[in-house]
């Protein structure tokens, strides 16, 4: 029995030893896989941090671009308002110029009429002055005749 017991004990030890070796091999594999997983996790965290930095940069850029866009919209609105004001001023200027042109034409026509009237009156005065001059001569001649007689 001793040899049977010894043989069974040795077989049992051998079996336990094989199981321990198998467990040890499995443990090393698990540790290796855990190290690889940890390395992958670290790489993924680094990649996540890098991507988060990019996202933050894009968010900052988007904020700046939105501010610039808002300023451009404000500037565009002001420019549009200024253009509308200028357009209204041009319409008013055109209307004022048209009115002034009509007044200028009327003034010119009145000037022509006044110049004609002035020329007519001047001619009339000259005729009257000539007639008066002739009449004065006649009177002077008549006076001379009356004095000589």
C-alpha cells in the first residue's frame, strides 16, 4: 500500500504541479495581456488628450470666427444703412437739382423778357430823347425868331 499510496500521492503532486504550472502560465499570459491592455489604455488616453486639445482649439477658433462673423454682420448692416441713406440723399439731390434746373430755366426766360423790355425801353427813351432834342431845337429856333423879330 505504501507504494500505491506513494504512487497516488506522487501522481497527485505531479497533477497539482502541472496545474500550478498551467496556472502560472495562464497568470503570465493574463499579466502580459494586462500590460498590453494598460499600454493600449495609456495610448488611447494620450490620443484622447491630443484629440481633446484639437477639439478645444477648434472650439476656440469657432468662438473667434463667430465673433468675427458677428462684427462683419454688424459692419454689413451699418454699410447697408449708410447706402440706403446715401440713396435717399441722391434722390433728394436729384429732385432738388431738377427743381433748381426748372427755376434756372424760368429765371433765364424772365431775364430774356427783362432784357427785351429793357432794350425796348432804351430804344423808346432814345426816340423820346431824340424827339425832345428836336423839339428843343424847334423851341430854340422859335425863341430866336421871336427875339429877332
